[in-house]
C-alpha cells in the first residue's frame, strides 16, 4: 500500500513539474513573439509616395529620399548583384514587391576596399534565406550608387537605413525585419 502511495505522489510531482515547465516555456515563447513585434526596427520610416506605374523615361515627381524607398516605378523588375545600377524606376518596382536593396558607394574606396565591400554584401545575399511563404526568392538586390550620405544604404518599401561601414548583423536584421513588408509581397 505504501509503495502505491509513493508512486502516486511521485506521479503528481512529475505532472505538476511538467505543467510548470510547460507554462514557463509558453510564457518565454509569448515574450519572444511580443518582443519581436515591439522592438524598434533599424533605420527610419520614409513617407510613402504614390505607387504610380509609369513607362521608363516618363517624367515623374522626384523621389523623397535618396536612394528612393517608394514612388513612381516602371514595370521591369531587377534582380541580383549589379556593378552598374538599373534605373531607379525599375528598382522601386522591386521595393513594391517586397525586395530589400543594398546600395553601396565605392567612390571613396580604393579597388581592394571596394572588392572587399562587394564581397561582404555578396556573402550576406548568399546566406540570406529565401522568402518561403510567397515566391521562394531571396528578394535581395545589390546596386552601386555614388554620392550617397553613407557608404552603404539599405532600403525597403518606405524605409531606409544608412551605414558608414559594413555591419553584417545589422544588415541581416534589416533584411529579416523589412523584406516582404510591401504593398505587393506575393509578387516575384
């Protein structure tokens, strides 16, 4: 009889302990989710301009940021790593589809420094996971842009972040926080 009572007591302790551990795990998960939703995003919000579709070369209102984060755009979508920039109007179309663009300025760097910066950007683009729930694409573009206020700028629809030096954790955080946060995230 005493053994049976000890077994029941042990089972109750294990059940209660399991419930407490499960409760703490649920609270920790909930806290992590809330923190992820509430923590400040890198960069600055930029007032969104109208998503006017234009033909490449058509006159349009000037973009309200440099590099642009929204506004009039042409129908062609860009992709990949560029050594010469496509027109801003094509790149803004990518932003509308949820892309993050990594802009880089090598104009004040020597060739070796520029190659190193481009290599760092390329590595981040390679390591980034695809956007699984929509197109399966990485939705990342790297584009040169001379004359920026910073050496590197990251843009998404309505948001930009400037860096004076390459910082992989910050670049990855911006990508993870802002990629596919756009008016047409399901578009390729």
